[in-house]
C-alpha cells in the first residue's frame, strides 16, 4: 500500500512511520485551530477515497505547555 500522497494539502507537520501517522501543530490562536481541523478533515477525505480506516481507539491528543492559550 502506498501512502506517499497522505501529506498533500497539509498545513501542519505530518509524520509517518510504518502504520503510524501523526499531525503536529502548535496552537496559538483560532487560525491554528482551524488549520488543524482542516488537516483532520483532509485526512478523513483521503481515508474515504482510499477505503482505509484510521483506528479511532489509537488516536490521542498530546498537549505540551502550561495552558490552553485561552482558546475555547
């Protein structure tokens, strides 16, 4: 299976290794939130097009820092 096009049209950093994929994003404002959501939506469309599924049970969010930047 080829996944070379997985990182097309991505605003943030996308890391791929074997069967793992990570989107890395620094969230400082609402524009950053929107870009991350667009990347997630784009990956969802990619998975649908190629009839692949992401394992939701393995999906995680990692926050680094001491606040949520006041974003709600």
